[in-house]
C-alpha cells in the first residue's frame, strides 16, 4: 500500500513540475519534447561546440522551445521519417534576443577566432555582418525557426549532409554542387519532408527552416531557454 502511495506521489510531483514548466513559457510556446517525446535535441549554443566556442547567453538548459504550431508540424515530420527508421535531431529552435546580442558582441571582437578553422575557414570574421552570417535580429527569436538534421533511429548517427551544421560558406548552400550523390540525396530528403509539412527553407543553410504562417511574424522574444 505504501509503495502504491509513493508512486502516486511521484507521479503527481512530475505532473505539477511539468505544469509549472509549461506555465513559465509565454502563451503559444511549448517544450518540443512535450509534443514529440522521442525528438533528439542537442542545443549547440548550450555547449562550446559552436562557431563562438562558448556557451551562449540565454541558454541555461538543453531544452528545445518552439511555438505550439511548430511543434505540431514537426511531429508530422518525425512520424513520416520514422516509417523509414529515421528521425530528427534539432540543434537550435527558439533563440532569445540576448543570445543574438552575444553573437553581435563576439563578431566585433576580431581577435577571438578560436573556432574559425572548423566553422568559417574561408570567411574573414570582419565580414560576418556584411555577408549575412551575423545579424542584429534572428527569425529564431520568433519561435518558429529550427536548425536540424536527420539521424538514423537505431544508431543516432547523423546522415552525411556534406558540410557541418553552422558552417559559414557555400558548402552549406542547399544547391551546392561539389558534394557526393549521397550527400545531395540526404539534403534533398530533409528539404522534401520539411517543405511537405509546412516549413520553408533558407537556400544558404541546408539545416534552416521556418514554419509557414508562423504565429509571431513580427515579435522577437527574449525569455531564456531553461
């Protein structure tokens, strides 16, 4: 009897905690894993594995936040991929304005090039603003933009897309020709399934998609990821 009561108490605490977490988000936003429990998340800006080489301001947990409409559409993508033993891995979604401000400050410090060889070997840091890699506003801050790839559902290994995530250069363009047929097919698969379920792409970043008819097209949020 005591064991049953303990289990019930634990379940109630989990439910209360979930409700509290949900309430902490602005209306219209959700944690993606509450809609897609098997979604793999690796927020690169919550780590040092990114073009800055440091954890980015505003990222306090590896929790993916998106608008409810985006999560619903992404669930349809995941369900279709699972039919072929594939699934999604997301590197970034909602991004607070404070994180964008961190990028801007970093871009102005021309001496800090610790991850240049991995992420922008052929681009001069002083040209990141001019070439559109860094901007004062990001669609991610509206909550309906995602950076993602496809992985094998069994091994969790990412499909080879021909360039790393967040690589600044032409190799990341969707139509970049100098990659293998397999890499082209992998990119096309991602493009096809995302566009089919209501997302539009960005031609210069194979990983970047925004929900069509996003609910907050003119609002840039700044609440932290936690």
